């Protein structure tokens, strides 16, 4: 469960850009942290995983997460949008490599490299 609402996605030459908005009704924000909510880093990783499944149109399993950097906090009641820029290489019958940058407009909030495997149906 990610605490975001997908607004739209746009294909790019090397992947896609997704614009999401924090879902202030999410239970995550009442728990992390009550009265002063911030987006947990794990939720950013999960959002990228979900966006990759949508982009690749198949179920994926996260095989490797590396070079994860959480640079700036996303405060949901101050952010109207969170932008996920994802560069990915999707070659049939091979692991899918992706690099994601998450920002809230002008400030980079997180960067990560991920490797996915397609899940069997």
C-alpha cells in the first residue's frame, strides 16, 4: 500500500515519468508520524515497484535494490505532487534494470537503482 495517488504517467525516450500526489487519507501518514507526517522511504521504493509493473505490463519481483539515497523528506501536507523519473532497460528474458529519481518539484528527495525479475503467472 503506497500513500500516493497516481495523477498521470508520460513515456520518455528511456522510460517514463509519473506524477503522484500524497494521499492524506492513507493510514501510513497517521502512523508515520502522528501530528507530523512524513513519507517513509520504503513507500518510495514500493511506489517505484508498482510503477514499473504498470509500465512493463507484467508482475515483477524486486531482485536487487542498490545505491538507495534518501536525500530530502517528503512532507505530505506540503507537497501537492511527487514526481518519479524512471529510466529502465526492459529486454525480453532478462532482468529489468531501473534507475529512479524522486522529486517534489525542484528538490530531489530520493535516488535508487533497482533490478527486477518477471514473476511467473
